[in-house]
C-alpha cells in the first residue's frame, strides 16, 4: 500500500537528486534535499485539508490529481510562478525573466522579494477564507468546543466570513502603508497592490469554491432523484446526465484543490530563496516535496485516516488560519520559515493526539458497556 501510493514520489526523489548531482555536484544534492524537506514540513497541513476534499472524488480524479495536478504543482507553481511574478513586477517578457533567473539570480531574487506583498495578500486572503468558512460552520464533531461552539452560532450571520476577511485585508494594507511611510515612502504605492491582490484572492476563493459547491450539490440532488426513480432513470437515460454532472463537480473540486495548493506553496517558494536563488535547484527540491504532499494526500484518503482521527481536519484548518495570518503579517515583518512550519506541525500533532485520546475514551466506554451487558445476563440460562 505504501509503495503503491508513494512509488512515484520515491522515483522522482531518486531522479531529482541524481539530476542535482549532475547539475552542480554534491552541494546541489544537499540543497535539493533540504528544499524537499522544507516543502514537506510547510505543506503537511495542505495534505490533510486536500484529503478532506479528495475523498469525495472518484479514483479516476484522484489519479488526475496525482498526475496532471503534479505537473501543475511542480512546473506551474515551483518553476513558472516565480518567473511570472518577476515578469509582471519588472514589466518584462517571460523569456527575459527566465534569462534573468539563470544569468542574474541575485536580481531575480530581489524582484521576487519585491513582489512578496502582493503574493502574501492573495494567498493570505484565500487561506483565511478557507479557515473562516470552516470555523463558522456548525459541526457535529467539535475539537476546541470553547472556541468552535460560539463561532458556529456567529456563523449563522450571512456573509460574516467575507466581512471579516475584508476587514483584515483593510487593516493589513493600512499597516503596510504606515510601514512604508516610516521608511521614506519608497513603496507607498504597494498599498493599492496589496488591496487589489487581496480582493483577487477573495474573489478566486468565492468563484472556485462556489462553483465546486454548486456542482457538488447538483450531483447529490441528481443521485437522490435517481435513487428514488431508478427504473425510470434507466429507461430515459438519466444516468448519462449524472455522469456529466459528476465530471463537472469533480473538475471544479480539482480546480479548487489546485488553487489551494498554489496558496499553500507561496511560503515554500518564498522560503526557498533563503536557501538558494538557483531556479533549477529550487524546482527540483520543491518539486520532490510537492510529490510527497500529493502522495500523502492520497494515502490519507485510502487509509481512511480522517475518519479514524476526526480532529486532524480541525488541526489542519487551524494551521491554515495560522498560515494566513503569518502571510499577511509578512507584508510588513519578516518571519522565519521554521516558525511557519512548526506552527502547522504543532497544531496537527495536537489534533492527532486529541483524536487518539478520543478513540481510547470511546473504546473504554464501549468496553465498560459490554461488561455491564454481560453482567446483566442471568447465569444458568
């Protein structure tokens, strides 16, 4: 099971490390290994959240997520995305940006760093909306009840998560403007950039999430209708219609997963520059890490881990909320990637430990109930 799920990840790891050695020797080997570990540690919470979405999809779309999705994640976000950011921020063509990445890595790194406020605003808002919509939803299973119960009641107010997200964005953009003014006003125009990027992140979440939810609901309605009128549906060919809906629902879920992965990868891409500014080594290391995150996502789904450890999804969403706040704070302050990674790991480990305790408590209660039932059975019957 492990080899089947992680086989491609192991193969890509070997190929990536060999390519690094041929590219720039054993130093490159070490850099790529460190970058892979960085990506996995920063994106573990991503795998847990992705698993919650992926378990609703068919085996076919799970394979698409592992194949086409990996190409988008590795080449799109870890290789093409930084180049596009440089091209847009420096107002140059993509070919010039690639040339800059290979021949002037220092300048390339500086341009990506300058574009960080807009990246952080977009990713921060997208992730913040995921967290808010999760925490404001009334759930049967609650982890930190003293927080989740009152917030679930507040969540009955329409559009509350959007209002809070916009307030957070306004505060973030105003804070950044004050910071720029204190440093001579060199980047005062970044306030509007932060606002526009943040609104774009919010719109992206609403559009992609909304379409995914719409088609998912349509699919559920169609399945219920076909269950009630199974014979009639078979005669009239309604089963074909259901397959089309399934494809639409799965496609938008897949699109949602890719945007989610992109938002998670922002901190990994930016953090990679603290280790190297070589675009090839960055793509190799982060690409290997992205493969493991995807394999881990599928593993969690197939093993039913989220069903066995019910608080894991809660912990991952709290980690998302923490990452969203960290991204927005980095508009003004620099935060070490180690802190970013540790916050997510600690929250998920805590939720896992809570799940284990819950399972033991339930098992003990069931055991006690069984003993009581046995004791109630009259002897000699």
